[in-house]
RNA sequence: GGGCGUAUAGCUCAGUGGUAGAGCACUUCGUUGACAUCGAAGGGGUCGGGAGUUCAACUCUCUCUACGCCCACCA
C-alpha cells in the first residue's frame, strides 16, 4: 500500500482501536510473564471525559503500553464508580423535570430507576476513553456496585465492625441541608464570604452583675440563629472580667432558657468581649466545650431539621413564631437569623457597631462587617450545618498508622517525593471518617436494629436475625418480631477504596479451598496485588489514594501499590482553573477531532513534569500533530526508497559510519527513554523520542543516506535500506506508548508483520555505542553546519555549490572526507574537496576541529562580512579560552577541584586555543 | 495559623556545582521529488531581590518579595 501525502488521524483511530479491542490485545495471554498492574481511578458513571481524565489516562496508558511492549503481563483494570450523590442527583433532576420526586417512589423502585438510567445513559466516558486510545482491559470491566464489589464491601464493613474499627456514634456531622445527608470532612469546602459579626447583651439571671456593675455579658457571634439552642456562655478561666460570674446563670432573652456561664480555655479573651455563646448542637467547637461542661451528646439541644428549618427543641422553649422558619432569608421571607437580630434589637440587647463617616460623625450599624470562612458542601453547594445525628464512623486513626509506616519505610514510594509531607500531615491528624449517607443509591449498610435499638451487623439478614435470637435468648424464631435494617448507604469512597484488590477477585478467594484452587481469579489476585503503580491527580490523594492504602493494608496485609504518582491539574491557557461556571473548559474530544488523539496524548506527556500543573496550549498540541505528520512523511520517504519493515529485532550488521552512527543513536535513545519512563519523567521521555525522530533521524540520517541510496549498488545501499528500516521500526515501537494510532498504522504500512505493534517487542538493540562512527558523523554534521552558516552570513545563495581546500588535512582527515564525499556534495553542497593550498583570491575560511577549510569564492567577496564573521567566531572562542585559562591559573581551582574537572578544563583549553589560533590565522590572511 | 509549590528567552516550560536549553512566537533566506502541518540560518536571558557556603552557584543554605495551592475550630 502507499501512504497518502497527509496523515489523517480520524481515518485510522477508530479502526485500530476496534482492531485491538476485538482481538483482545489489551490483555494478551501471558501466563508466564512477569505481571505488571495498574488500576484506573474509576470515573463516575455520570461523568464524561474532561481534560483532567485525558491527562490521567494518557499517563497510565503510556506506562501500560510500555510494559506490555516489554513483554510483561500488563493489566490495566478499568471500571466505573456508582458515585452515590452525583448519580442520585442526576436521576432526581430528571424526575423533577417530569414533576416527579424521589419520594413518589419506594426505595426499591427508585433504585431500579437509577439502574435503568445507568444502563441507558451511564458510562459515556468509557467510549471517550477509547477515543483517547486507552488500552485498559475492558473484558473485565468492573463497577463499584457489581456483584463482586458488593460482596467485598459487605465483608469489609462487617470485618471492620467486628474488629471495632467501624462504630455507630452520635456526634456532630457535616450535614448538607440541600442533599439531606451527612458528608465527610473532605466533602466540605471552606470559602471566605462576606458576613456580619453581631454583638449582643446576654442578661445575667437572678440579679447578678459583673464587677463593673453591668447586668449582662456581651457576646459576639456570626451565627445569631443558633441562639435558640444556646446552652452556655463560656469565658476563659483566667479572664478577670468574668471570674466572679462563673457558675452564675444567663437567661436567654428569646427562649427564656437559663444556662450557666462556664470556664473553658476555648474562650479567647482577646476576641470580641472574651465571652462566647455555646451551642453544642450546632457548632463543632461548642460541641467540645459542651462535653467538657458536662453536657452529654444526647442532651444537646437541636433546633434545626434536616432541611435547616427551625424545629422545636426538646425543652420546648423555642417560640412558636420561629418554628418552620428557614435558617437564612429565603424567597424573600426573613429567616431565623434575621428574626433573632430584629427581636434582640427591639429588646435593646443589640450592641451597635459604631464607625465614623467622613465628616467624623459617629454612625451606628447593626453589625460589624467581617469575612467569614464558611463551609459549603462540594456537591450540594449550600452552607453546611453541623448537625447532631447518629452516623457510622470508621476509625481512620487506627487504619492510618500502617499507611503512614508504609510510606515511611518505603513500601510505598510517593512520586514526587514532596507529597510525602502532605501524606504524613493528613494521616497523622486524621479524624473519624463518617461513612454513612442518607441516600438510596449505594451500598446499603449491613446493620439491623432490634426493637430496643440493639445493633446487629452481618453480611446477610439471616445472620443478623441469628445473632438477634441469640442476643435476646429467643428459642422460637416465630416469637421474634424481626429486625429493621439501617436505611443509610455507604460513602462512595468506601467502596472505591477497595478497588486495588476487590477488582482482582477478593474476597472470593480470601480463603482458597480445593474447589477454587483452579480458579483464575485467585491467581489474578495473587499475581496482581500489590499493584505496581497508581497514577492519580493530587486532588483525590485523601479521598481515594489514602483510603486505598488504609483498606488495602488492613485487608490484604500489604500495600495496594508500590508506587504512587501524583500529577497536577490541567489549567486553562491563562493559568486559571477550568470550570463550567467560568466557561473556560477545554474539551479533550474537540482537541482529538482537531489534531488527533496521538497529538493530544503527546502533548500531555511532553507537558507532564513532576510537581507542576499543566497549562493548556493549543499551539503546542498543533506542534505535536505536526510531529506526527513529520514521521508520516519520513515513512513515505522510506517507502518510496525501498525501505520497509525490518526482518530482525536486533540491529543489522553495518559498515558505513552513518549507519553505525544511527544505530548507536538508537541505543542511546532507547536507554534514555527507558530511564525516563522508569523514573516517571514523562516530559523527558517524550522529548527524547521527539528529538531523536526529528533531529537525528529526519534531519540528518535521512539526508545523509540519500546519496547512498541513489549511488551505484556496491552493497552499501542494501545495507542502508536494512538499517533505515530497522531504525524506523525502533522509532515506531518506542513512540507507540505515546502515539499508538499513527505508529500502529505505520507498522503495518511498512510491510508484512507477524503481530500487531501493540504487542511488538520493545527495542533491545544488543549494540554497543560506536564511538568512532559517532565522532565521524558528529564531525560531518559540524562541517556541513559551518558551511551553511558561512554561506548565509556571506550572502551566498544556499544552493551554490562550492569547492574546499584543506591544505593541512592529514591522512585520516583525507580518508574521512573521501568517505563522505557524496554526502558533503549533496547535503553540504561541497562538490570538491582538495588538499592542495587554496588559490590566491577571495575565499571564506572555516575552522572545524583541528583543520581549516578554505572555500574560494567566485567573484567579489564581501571582505568586511567575512572579517566580521571570523572576528565574531574568534571572540566567542577566545572568551571561553580566557575563562578556562583564568580558572586553571587559579591555584585554588587546581588544588581543590575534582581531578576530572581540572582535566576537562585543560583539554577544553587546548581545543579552544587551537581553534582560536586557526581563526586568527584565517583573519590574518584576509589582511 | 501551619504546610507545600512556583519565580530561567516575548509566551509555555525543561535543566545541571564548572559562564544556560526546548516548543511556540520573531527575523532572513529557500518550490534541489518524504514533508511549507516543511527546510536552512539567526536574534533574544545580569536564570525574582539580597546574603552565605564553595576554588566555582542558575544549580546548595538562609532571607526577602510576588503569585498559586492544601490543611486548620478563631466565636
């Protein structure tokens, strides 16, 4: 077949992907090969491919394709996340459009509808990952709510419960009033918003007064609405202003509730008045103060319902007009906050904030303006309410310890290393993980409650009932009224934390029996756990990575992965974060349409340097599209010159220096590439193959072999065809992890193949670096470059053929020149080289290594231009020589520097001196 | 309040204890049958400021400045 003039990515991408997938080439059977494993961060079933996925998955695909080419049993596990909140929101939103709501259905009906949605509309992203060229093992695609995962989740929950690592507790949680569920600390995003700081008088009860005679305590708050559940006022124990009233009571003006003034270190004398109101049921700090003051969690007052509307407190003291009011102003109706402020103001208990206007007059305001760090739910987008409820917690502190140790001992290597500190810092200060969610979509918590609230945790209801019968000492099950199951589901991250082992067959083969010994899955788990590497964005370090480490070590007694690579964010062109609201989101599929998947992938790799975010740059993607075209055209050249697929894996025998040289260059490139990939330096890897292909292979090698290919066939042309074909093959293989589509296409275009490129062999040239050939071609390149730049500077048309005289050329040089006569003619436009002295008359002179080349010029030469050129060259060389001289003249340098450094300086100086002498001589000849 | 990161050519970024590199942009030239999605040759940087260590610092240490991110209970 003949290659078209231009490379059209769209014409081949889908075809090759389909080919690979249908032939099962993403997971070729390699039972005896060394395993290599990565698991893909399961994207949300609701998700579609964004630019961050493109980066994350490109990097993983590069690694897995590289390992596959190296012959490993490379497994890239893929699947989707059921994404509890996100998915439930999508389905509920659709219901809203049809004037329906979740509660119109039974739980079972609703969940059924979510499954229907999942089957029809979910998983868009899996098609999009295919467009990117990602070679994951789709034949075993998983879902966090598939049968195996369900089993794993149940077992993990039950085991953790039995080990005391999961427990039910009544404490404050982050409550999202929009979604009506508890969320974890990590799902809370703190944002600074402009708010108000109010100052109020809290009257002392029973006629008590402060030492200064005031009959009230001043308290300040940003959240006056919580006053309806105030249960104390705290002052610092050493604060002299309030010592006398500690233990005395306050009468809350709105509720009439009486409560104590307590001493607590939490109160900061420097802040506000030094006295702070305490609402244990609605503030995390106050909860702790309340507990210290002897208020049990069960006695703490709650004044809000799940939607953050006011409800009656257990002491019944909330005035009727407040009941049902929203916490904030809503739909134009004043909320509790506004009403409380208004009422206290009417009672004369508001202490105004006084400022001076520009005329120096005092002006009173209700409140002091203040920036308040406010918690928002990351999904629901509304202000989070600390709320007192019963929830399930994971004892993260205990689970974190071995995960800390694993990183400290090097069992997990975090790349880049700077993230270790973040890991330790978070793990060492970890809080209990609230894992229960008041949703319907997700893994339902395997806990049942007896009539008296007794908890029974088991994988199945029958087991729970069994436990209950035993617990209540009931002999006849028919006498037992039954258990009610916990209605909550688990945090989505609870299941995805099990991904590295649950996707490999756990827990089915947790305890191998003769029956399942032959089961592949048990070997799968054994072979592929721990995973070799995890690649993830740092944004899910805590959400996912850390939890995988905790659960993996707990249940598998080993780390989930040996290395953890964290990459940054892809930012918009101006460096800002991409977001839908800003409208600056770049669609990776659009880039694929425009430039091809290969170009986008190469861009991602080339831009991925450790520890830095990537800024989007379309021009650069375009540049890599051009690179693909360049390779395409180089292949066309080969094709039309009888260069095709190599028959050998190792480098062909070569005699010509140019062939020996390019083979050496392949060896060096392959070594540099392997080193970069092993070190997860994607940028270095991409640049290595890019420059080898374009600069070495296309710009020099192909140019230098043109005369050989066209010359008389003395065997050198055949040798060159073999070498060129082999080198092109090596390029195609080495580039494949980065640009899978174009390389697979070229692989087949260049000749008959016994296998597809995706499962080809990574280069192992078995060739030494040929220093002699390298030195010779380096000289040739230098000479040709010198000739070219000389012409430009002397305004000689580049196509002009010239002759050169090398009067001081020794035998070795003469031989060298003779060997490359054809290339010098064709590439350097030096048609004749003589070793006789140059004739008198105008000439250009150039110095390469230790010889001077005199190029006689027909007609007038611009003496001044030639002088300027030589002078400039001389200046450069002398400057370097001078600096080297200075260094060598410094006794300290000679004594203290490393011997190699001094040695090199001496050698460099000798070279520079020769060169400058020659340039000076050339200059002198010009007169 | 802690922690981290980044400041290198007009732009986006690599980089090494021995006087700096890439891509794009820019300038000049080029239709020699692979490629104008190209080729050739160039211009352009006191490597954020200051101090220190060293024979030598863009590279190590400290400090300052600017920007960014993460964590944290300041009512």
